[in-house]
C-alpha cells in the first residue's frame, strides 16, 4: 500500500477546527491520520514552513467543453486547477450543447477521467438548452452525478419556472445556483452604472439589476424551502438581502469572486477588456461590504468564476468584448495578498471558504483532512513571492486581470487521491 508522510507543515483544516504544526499520513489514497507522531512512510514530503490544507475546491468554473474548445477544455482546465491548488472543481453547464441531459453530464466525467488530474463535478442546467422555459430533467441529471443546477450566464427570467426548479431540486437535495440579473435593467450595459461609467461614456449595469433578482429568488426559496445558492455576489445591497434572509432561516448560501474583492470599477478607466465582468466590478463601498460579508459568514464561499476567452475574442474594444476572466491559477495569490496579508480575514477563514464550505454547498465528500477522507491535499507556501504571468498559465486562455501583479502565497504542491498532480518547479 502506497504511503506518504507530509511532515512538519502548518495543518489548517477548518472542518476539524485545526490550525497547528502536524504530520499528515496518507495510505492507499486516503487520509490515515493527522497528528504529531512521525510514522514511517514510503515517501516523505517535507512541509516545514508550508500550509497544509484540504484540497481546495472551486465551485464555479467554465471549462467550455464541448463546443468552445479553443477557449478551454476539461483537460486544460483540470491542469489549471491543480496548478492553482484546486483538487476539485464544479463546472458550469453553459457549453454547446449545454449539460441538460444524462449523456452530457457523463461526457464531462469521461473527459475528466481521461485528463486524470482534478476531480471535476458537472453542474446541470435549470432549463432545457438554458432557454428559461422548460425545466431540465433534474432527476435524471441527479442520477448522472451533477452537483447542482444553474443557467449561469443567464438568469431564469420566469419566476414560475424558478419556483418549480427549486421544488424539484429540493427532492434531490440539490442546490439551485442562481445567476441574479434582471436583463431588462441591464440593457446594453458593459460596466457598473455609476460615476466612472458616466465619465467614460459607457452604458452602465445598475446594482439594482442584481439585487432585484436576489430578492426574488430568496422569496422563492423561502416559499418552497428549496436550497438556493447565489452565484458571484457583487453589491452591498445583495449582501444585506442575503444576511437578512439567513437570519430568517432561509436556506440560502452565496459566493464571491477574487476579482470582486480585489478590484473596482476604477480599473475600467484603462478600457482594458480584461476588466469586463458580469457581474461588473463595483465600487469600493461594495468591496468593503463583500469583505464584511465574508467575515460575518453571510458569504459562504469564494469561487473564481473562471471564464476563459481567446485572445481574438477579448482583444477588441471594451464594449464589444465578452464578459469574464480566468482565475484558477491566480486565486490563491490574490486572496493571500488581498485578504490574509491585509488581515481582512484570517488564514483559516480563507481556507474554509475554499474547502469545507463549498463542499457543504455542493454536498460532496471533500474539503477535509479527517481520517478516511480522500487524500486531496494542497500545500501552500505563504511567503513565496511571485509575479502572475498569464504566459505561464496552464489554461488555454489569457484573459486575467491580475497579470503582472506581484503577490505572496502560492500553491506549490497539489495531491489528488494521494497522487502528486502538480509541483512547483
């Protein structure tokens, strides 16, 4: 039986409320023990000075396959994941064709198995073809192994359809992951509606467009008892709505992205399409509210919303460029720089938002170093200074707003099922 001893690292495992120097013993691809004793093992990894965390989980990525393989594939996305320290990712279904049936979900699993890198969990669509009208085969998709349902990239406009989706998904204890956006309010907007958009002469996307849909979907979740997860929260108003809903006992969770924590609409003054997001980069006031939401538990998860686009698609004038940025390979560095080093959140708090919390939302047996768990482990060097360079990324795309940033903190070794899948060279 293969055995690995990860020796002398700072083990940070929020699932066990653990934050101490310890050894992690792996046998047969499973966690055998975590403690002070240094038992013999075939392989010893010296983790002195490193953070040893449960394998990180990114519950919101776009892997583009099938249909848009020039932007990303499941294999290239899995390679980017392990390079960023992520051992498990959940991929959104806005592919071509979308993941709205058993066969399409099984295709994702097959391609992930062929890649042999990270654990890939497909998310199914809420509606057939993501058209917002007919509910997808939620039962069949659940049987195929999807871990949630979303029409991400679009909101479900019809409240009646959304209500039924929450009811059906509740039967299978699955979350509905909502992209909250009122398309009629957004119109032709390309950035946050505010002072900067006025100065730049760019059509704006008002905060109300997100908050109206957040409020609607919270109301529907409260009515149905369904499990609601709100994707990429970006405004102070949304945070307040979710905080109040949680206090009332509504079954709602939510996530925030690194770019909404680290950047504001002021970045758009460069007219660089790398800063064109949906939801858009908001104001400093919104950023502060998001950080506060992370600290008080209103925001459960940090997810990259990794959205690859080719250079040809993105390297056009701002108004014509597609929304989105890549993020799996920059997330750890950006979060250490933005949250940990500035003492906005503690290291265990950040690790929790990347491990046990997304595991709980998705209902997957990951995000922990408890004995018997799969040996998915991420080793992070918190003092390693490096420059984010898209040309060194494993992703096929290059649309990263953090290119050129110098940060401290990087995943240096990633184990999936007890096998090293990435090692910093």
